[in-house]
């Protein structure tokens, strides 16, 4: 009897140790999972109609690349608050067109903004003048970006500015609108081996200059935010060949009068075997990466 009792106690002790080890492993696994989620870069290409706005979130910090248009201000504010945004650590305006900087008036009112970057190009519009006044009135840190600049976001996410050059892009287009588009900030956001290329409204002329710089590896990116809302004025075959995106996001409005995205751009992206996502069809598009792989989720 004593032998059997001792054996039983030993067996029970062994079971307890196994259960304890299992609990510890489970807790450690849950901790890694929660930590891993916090360590993921989230990029939300917001459905803001015929405009551009992308929210980057990492380690509790928030960066907004373009801000949509004036008509979409209420929706932009709502979407940001739904994502838990109270402070915008970085706002980057690719160029001073209303469909890229139109949401700024609402952002100044609704959020604390720490840092603003743009391409340094001035505009005569009332929207731009109010933008400049608010930066000064609220004493927000500001910098105009040029090729070679770098933005470090939340420590591990790096935004490399590839365009515009310090001398500007005034000679590359036939219209004032084209000159402004071609001076858009083009930047590559890198996180580990994952990257996204933001192109604003940069057109073929700017793309050709980027290719002539002889640093094609700088353009290679996992995901491309297609230029100029999917217009055929951008996303030239040669440029797409250099970027070689696995996925492309087109920000455009449903039934827009421009016919964006143009068929030629969709064909060129298909030739690159890129998965194409469109805000007019898919709603807000969320790309999440751990620095290696990535997932894409569509709102609809």
C-alpha cells in the first residue's frame, strides 16, 4: 500500500508539473502574440473618395500621408478616431493640391499635430494660406523635404525621400498642375524587408527622372501606392518594372469623372503580376506587416 501511495503521489506531482509548464508556455505564447501585434506596422489606405490619405500606425504612434479633400473632412476625422488617433506624430503632405491637403483644416481643430512635412512648394489658394497660418499659430514643427532626407517613425520605420530634388521640378511639365504633381514627395517607407512606395501625384516626367538617377534598387518596393489615383499620366511601364510591386493600391472615388483608374494602368500592373486594390471598390485597405511578410484586408 505504501508503495502504491508513493507512486500515486509521484504521478500526481508529475501531472502538476506538466500542467504548470503548459500554463507557463501558454502565458508566454500569449505574451508574444500581444507583443507581436503591437510590433506590427499597420498602413490604412483610407477610403476618402477622389483623394489620398494613408494612416501609418506603429508602437502607438500615428503618421498620416496626405489628408484627403475638403468634402471628406468629417469622414477623415471619424476614420482617424475609429483607429484610436488622438495625436498625429507626423503629417506628410505630398503636394499642395486640394485632394491631398484638403483635410488639414479639420486636423488642426481635432488633433494634436507634432510634426508636418511637405514638398516646400507654395500655393496661392486660400486653403494653403490657412495651412501656413495654422502651422505658425500652433507652433507646429515643420520641414520641407528634398531628395535624400529621411524620416524615422517610431524608431524602426524609416521613410526615405526619393523626390523632389532640391532644385524642384518646374521644367518637367507643360501645365502648372503638372508641375505641382511632378514635385510630389515620393518616399519609400521601409520596415525590415517590407516596404511601401508612396508617389503622391508624380507623373511620368518625374518617374523618368527617378529612373535616370541610376538607383533603381531604391524604387523596388513590396507595395506601391499608385501615382495620381491610377491615372495614365503616372505608373509608366518602365517605372513599374523598376518598382516590381507585389501589390498596388489605387486611391480613387467611385464613379469619378476622370475615369480613374485608367485601363492602361491596370494592364501595366497586371503585367507585373501585382495584386491590385482600389478604394473605390474595396473601401479602406489595410496592410499589416511584421517586417517580413504582410497581409491585406479590404473593408468590403
